[in-house]
C-alpha cells in the first residue's frame, strides 16, 4: 500500500517497497527554550535554519509544530507552513494538538499534507477527521484511547483496526491515507518496550496493511548515547515493517543506519542512494580539507 504526500511541486511515497521516509522533527519548540522565546516574539528566524539543516541531512518531509506556551498557535502554524513552503518543496506533516491550529496549517498548505495526529478518543475523532477529509490530507492514527497507551501489541493492533475502520467507514477517508503510529515507548522505562513496539509494527503492517510511522527518538528517552540506540532501533523497526519515522535528520549516524537498512531490504535499487550519499560525504570532506589547508 502506498501513501502519497505532496507539496505544490514535489511528492513522496511511503510504502514497504519504497525508500524509508525520513520526516524531520526539528521544527518543534518542545524542549527548546530559546525557540519558544522567539515564537512568543513572533520570530520565525530559526525555522529557516531548521529547514536547511534537516534537508541537508536527508529529510524527505518536515514535521511543523508551533506548540509553545503563551503563543497564538493557530496564527503561528499558518505562518510557519507558508514560510517553510517558501524555503523547500518537500511535503509537510502538520503537527498540533490544537484543532484550530491544524485547520490554520491545512488552510495555508499547498499540496496534500500529513496531519499529526488522531487518537481513539471519540471527541478527537469527531474534530480532526472531518478536517482531514475536507482538506484531502492524510492522517497519523495513534492506537491509544482515554485510558493509556497499551503495552500489549495485540491491544494496539485492536485499537488501530478500530480507528482505521472509523476513518474509512464513517468519514470516507481512503485507507492508504491513514498512517498508523504504533507508539515507540522508552526502553529505559522497561527493557521490553522496544520489542513490543516492533511486534506492534509487524502486526499492524501485516494484518491491516497500512503504512506506519513513529517518533523515533522516544525509544531512547532518558538513556545515555541516544543516537546509537536510535540508530540500532530504526533498522530493526524497518525490518518489522516501519515505513517512515519522525526523527532527527541532522544526525548522520541515524540517517546512515536508515539508508543502510534500505539497501539491505532491497529498497535502494543498485545501491544508488547509498553510493550517492557516500560520494556527497566524500565531496564535503574534501572541500573541508581544502578549506582548512588554504
């Protein structure tokens, strides 16, 4: 099954037979005090830097979130979407827990966006899925309800099936436009959680057949050497059926691990992407060495 997202000028296709879709996570004020202060001052100057760095690192899409305290999130998200689209042609994931902000972002967006996200809570379903349908977007579906994120992978599968059923049957959203997030949970809290997430990915991918995504850095939260853990986790998750992730595309170690997984899985024909990335690194290193010796 293919999920196609687009901007005004470009598109990206998610699918088990496609290169893994890297969704840059950086345009998000969570945990970034300076960025939050800038947003409160209506200053979007950091966004341009974030766009450049993530695209340079290998992002194929960008997640855009303006959820900072004491800001007009709807206004900022609409402005940020317009700004990002003026800087890059890659498709966007419009990310907010505020329905008014999601609508402002979708109204400003040119193309077919990915909406992040909807849960099994009925109130959220009735607010968000009509927006997804109205704007012809795709949506990330989270298999959790009012109670909690279930640890049992089979319960996550059950909730995902219910949510996909509601979206397709009640709101007439095509199943290929539903991307399920099996929910990465921190291995530091319980050493079995990463494995349970991978089992959920496998179940959802095989039994529902939809594309999948997750916040990759969640798995290493609270642990030392997080980049190494993320670089180990993602290829394993890809083998389990994961087709995209919201991740730090500025971290070469993680992106290289993903590109290697693409090659080993057979989704990089003749190794073209791997070779191109290697040559780009070599050229960058040669240019840096030449500048240092000048």
